[in-house]
C-alpha cells in the first residue's frame, strides 16, 4: 500500500502534533504546513477567518501536505481531502507536563513560535493561558478522532496512545519519496 500524501496530525494542545507532523513530512518527503503559522500574525494577532479559510483551502487542494492541526472552524475542507488522520491521544498528565515544560522554556529562553511570537509568563498565567486551554479543550479534542474513526465517510484514523506507538508509527513510514 502506498503511503498517504495528505495527512492531518491531530491531538490536544501540547501533545506533540507539530513535532510529529514535521517528522512525518520529512520522512515521507511531503510539504509540512504548521497551522499556527497560518493562523497567527506577529503580536499574537489572529488571521481573519476568511483569510484562514482561503489559505487552508489552497493547501488542502494540493496533492500532498501534512498539517499539524485543524481548527474547528475549518475541519471540513481538511477532512474532505485528508487520506489519513493521526490522532495523538497520549495520557493527560504526560501531555500537560510537556506543555508546562515547553511553555516555561519558551518563556525563559524567548524562543519564538508561530511567526515570531513569544510566550511570556504573564500570558501563560492569564485567562487566555495555553495551560488553561489544555483543560478547556482536551475532552473535545480527544473525542473528535473517535467520531471520525466511526464514520466510514471520513479518512482513516490511526490513534497513538503511547510514545512508543508514536515512535513505531514513524519508524514504519517509508523513506522519503523520489519524484
């Protein structure tokens, strides 16, 4: 069976979607599109929804791509074209710890994320906190791939629940495509 060419990596905030998407894209030789870069401008200014839809529409109409998320406001175009959804469903405490560690490191080092934006302790501890977002969105983000997997009209869903499964998944992917 040929490897899929249009792949959505999906999971809760902090689960490692971007890291896995980058690895999958590199392994398969597919273009990777970090969703946060498409949806946030410098200064944490959200890209208007109409523009997000246009950009995502152009990407998913392509022959090959890897996305590291799909925002609820534009699932449909992505799911209609995806050949595979890889659902990261790692244990909550592990994911939350990863998120806390990543956020703290970015706050300390000033490492930029999406379009040069920087995380801060002030933002991390605000009502808009990515840490709070983890709790607000986790249940919903965990249930969606299960619903997709139960629907034969949706793309195939591979659910990964342990780090070892993630590593096995990547290891089993064919090497970079030629041509």
